[in-house]
C-alpha cells in the first residue's frame, strides 16, 4: 500500500495534552488515524438536529389514550388468577421449594 506522509505542527504549550497523549501511544500513526476516523464518522450536529426534529414531530402526533382504573383486570375465565398460580408454581419449582 502506498504511504502518504503529512506533517502537522503542534504548539508545545497549547497542545501539551495532545503531545502527552501521542507520547503514550505505542503507534502514534495508528492512534491519529483512529482518532480522525472517529471524528469524521460521528454524527454531525445537523444530523442530530434533524433527528431531534423528527422525534419532536412524532411526539406531537402521538395521541393520549385514557384507560379507566381497574382494581384487577380479569377476564371471564379468570385467566390472570390462573396465570398467577402458574407463575407461582414455576417460581417454587425453580427456587427448589
């Protein structure tokens, strides 16, 4: 693979944090490459703004449904009680009771 060399200048005072980070890397070129790709691959501010707008539109279109309070939802066959007994039996079985 052909290699392209670039050079960059860093200020010893202003960029001290970057210089320390580069010094800690076992492969500075690879570290710089990964950092640059992470930077350019991140969603841009405009992408995030567009997504936020879409989300806000969806929220505005949502309808609120009011459900009356019920002490215990139960069908004619008594399924919730039956299901509760089944779950209690499974719980006892798996807990070793």
